[in-house]
């Protein structure tokens, strides 16, 4: 049991509980009919860029679009009875709120967001030559008003250095879901801080209002209703990624708010397909082979998830009918 520090109108609590149970029942009984595929970034938003020495100057927005389009094609072929909706099919910029709205307006049952990972790269240097450099020594002669400052120039040879970025050694695929802690921890966080829904400038324009009872109810609803399903789908994706020989970096909970994971009213995952600033991963991600393999892997995971969810729903329905 929990108590909100600020007044929480009974009708809002009641409506939230009704909404929770109605959505839960709907999610557990209906088939997966619509899958939303989002290609991260786009247009004026390049996302991450490969900037290490020897890179191919790849842009995340191009990688995500190429993989997303292949994923859409695979899903349409393998799941002809499912409505597959891409958020974008060309190099256009979409605000994150627009992406979430597309998913919600089409009443998606699953949301899969495609991204490419990156880290802060280390800087190295090398000597590429030498050059002359002048420095001065200073001394004073005389006393009183006759005291003078004398500067003597000196020239010496110093190395000329070239600075460059080193590629990261980190490589592989990870899948991210919106963070969810125990209910008690979640309520405390929503009351006292922005721990769970903090944002950064690269992720979203998420509007947070911890004082709003409606916001608290929606956050609690998300946690209870979609977290387990999102985690199950993310685990299926990583399991298939591992089976195809890609480094499996696991499933992670995102502590900072990503609008497309939080505001989508369905189980949602974000797949970091690889590191665009790793030498091997970059070349894999921009290759037709790599893009196709990742698309097929995610497709297999989605089919597995869909079959398991629908089989469970069918068993539950049969059990109810026999009572």
C-alpha cells in the first residue's frame, strides 16, 4: 500500500485502475495484429557518427533506416496477416513525440525502435614532423626609473603532433527497455525526484510533471502493464542475436526517459544494433549482409514472441470457456 504526498483524486485513481485492468485484459487476450518499426533519428538529426581514424564516416540515421526497411520487408513476408507500420521510410526528421503518436494512433501491439550505439572516443596523437618554436626569456637591468625589461628570443625544434580518435573496442548488440523498479520504489521516485523519467538533450522532449496525479497514474500503468512484455521481447531478440554469433550485450533498463519507449502504449524495445564507432561493427552495420542478418534475427524473435503470447492467450481463453 502506498500514500501519495499530494492529493490524488479518487475518481482518477479509480479510472486509472479500470484502465489498467482493461488494457491488461486486452493485451492478454487479443492477437498481435500491428507492429510498429521505428528507424531512429533521420533528416537533420544524424544521430551518432563514426569519427575515428579509418572510419567510413557512417551516420546512424542511414544505418537505422536501412535495417528498419529490411525488417519491415521481412515481417511483411513472414507475417502477412500482421499490419507492419514503419514510422519513416525516407531520410526525414521526425520529433520523438510524432513517432510515439504514430505508434499509438495505429494501435500498435509492439514497438521496435532501431538504433546504433556509440561511445566517447579516446584521443591519440603521433609525431608527423618537427617545426621551429620561439620562446622568450625575460630579465631586468638597471635600477629605479632606469630599470628596463629585456626579452631574449630563443628558437628550438619541437615535434609536430597530429591528433586523432581511436575506434572503440566495444562491439555487439544490446536491447533496451524503459526502466521499471518495484512499485514502491517507482512511487517514491515519482514523488521525490526525476530518477526514472530524467531526460537528456539527445533523447527526447519529454514533459515531466511529478505533481500531476494523471502523470503518476500513467507511469504506474506503464510499469505494471508493459514492463514484463517488453523484457520478454527484448530477451527473445538478444537470444536470437547470440545464436547468430553476434556479441550479445544483453537487455538493459534505460534510466533516462526515451519518449518512444515511455509514451508508446504497447510493449516497446530499442535495439542498439552495433557500435558505429567500432571498426568491425561499422563495416558490418553498413553492409547488406549485416543489415539483412540483423533484420532476420529481429524478425525471428518477433515471431517467437508472437507465437508464445498468442498460445498463452488461447490457453487462457480455453480455460475460461471450460469453467
